[in-house]
């Protein structure tokens, strides 16, 4: 069987999560996230964020979460502003547009939205005398970490949050890989600081130890959209057996499991990066998270593909390809060593 570095959601779930699902399997509970397990998980999440008034909701997956939150927070005439490499702009199959909200894009810098670029984009937009005829930006969307594995600094995030406030924009952070960013050795942000900057964000479960599910956090009670429960159901993001999501997050937020799983994945990814560099290969971006992007000769791609699964991201030229290798909460040191010996 090939060893997979294809993604961080190619395993089932952590054994502690599975054990809690087994232990609670015979319990009879209220549905739709109104059970005691979901309440317990939400309490632990509020405590971790140090946001006692935050509202927490459990949704089934990342695309459904992005579509639901963005649709719920924006007015019908508003769009969401993202970098051109942002997940909602390239890998959501038009889910945001299907809700009636245009994804407005601006150039990315190593996957990031720079505060100076955001300020310039907004200035140019409102400098156009016909701006009222256009889709008006109502929200800024960021991923943390970015699609290229890069991380916003505390200063960058604070500046973006300030620009959003000055321009009446909401700030929403896609946290599908949030713990892998926060556990990076170069991250100077705490969870509490990130939480205080934005109006809404989510903890990814699908990509960090859970079978499925994401936990949406509206950071202040007055920012929670009206009838969000109903909006979630309309988007097909509400799980009838909601306790399945609550149980998983309750387990992940017990004894720092969520964070330790992410920390281990990042450490292994950095070892993988160092192995590529030592072997003479060029890294496409400087990523300190669980995603590593390396430029490989096509002969090497073919050879490694015999034993490993990874993504061929895009061709560089006729002889080389940009490839993505991803570690996850389930990656082992033996898997890293196997790749090292084949470089």
C-alpha cells in the first residue's frame, strides 16, 4: 500500500474521538446540536477562545460552513473579498456564488492578503464614481493558514481587522487548518488574539482529528446572524444527529488533544521540508505549516509516485512540476523516514 501525503483528511479520526463515539453510541439525545455533548464542546471552545459570550455552532463540512456563514452575514447585494488563491475563489465549486454573493478577488502575496493591498483595493473601488452599480464588498475572507501554507503575522491580522472596521466590513477567517497554523513555530498569534480580531471563524475538525465537522464561532453575541440555525439547515449544513459533531469536538478539546495533534503534524512537515532541501530540491514557498510545496523533476515525480501519494500541483516547465506534500494529525515518523530514504 502506498504512503499518502495527499491531504490532511485521508484518515478516519483519532482513536480518542472514535472511543468517545463508541462509548456514547447507546445514548439517546436531542438532535440538531441541542444535546449535552454539543453544549459541553461549545463551552470548552468558548473557554479556549476566552470569549464567554461567543456563539458556537457545529456544521458538517468546510464548503457548507463557508457558504452558510458568508450567506448569513452578507446582505443580498454584497460580495466577499478574498485573494485570488483563496479557497472560496478556486476550490468551492461556485458554492458562494450559488448563494447569490460574488467572490471579489485581489492578488495574493505568497497566499496572503496584504493590508496595504486591501487598503488600495478599497480606495480604488470607492474612487470609482459608479461604485453603487457594482457588487459592494461586505466582508473580507482570509484562510489561516493560507492555501500556500503561509501565516499571517499578528501585526498583519491586526491591520486587516482595523481596515475592516474603518470600512464597515466584516472579517471572517476560514479555519479548516487553523490548528496547523497556530501551532507553527513561526506563528506569533495566540488563539485569543485571532479570535478578538474577527467577527467569525471556525475550527476545522475534518482536517484535524475528526471524522467530519467544523465548529463555527461568532466571536461576539451581537454578531451572530439572526436565525442562523435555520440558515444552516437551508444550506444542508445541519446534521440531524448533531451530537456526532459535538462528541468529536468535545474529545478534541479535552487535554489539549486538538493542539498536540496539529503540533506533531507541523513538526513532521518541517522535517519533510528539511529532507527535500538536503536532497537539493527547491521549495516553492516558505511554509512552516503542514503543507509543503516542492519543485521536483518529472523523473523524480514518477519515481516517488510508485510508493507515495501526493498532489502534482502545477507544471513549472516541461521538465519540472510543483508538488504538494501534506502531513496530518495521523502522519507517523516512520512514514517521513520512508520518504526520506527515497529522495
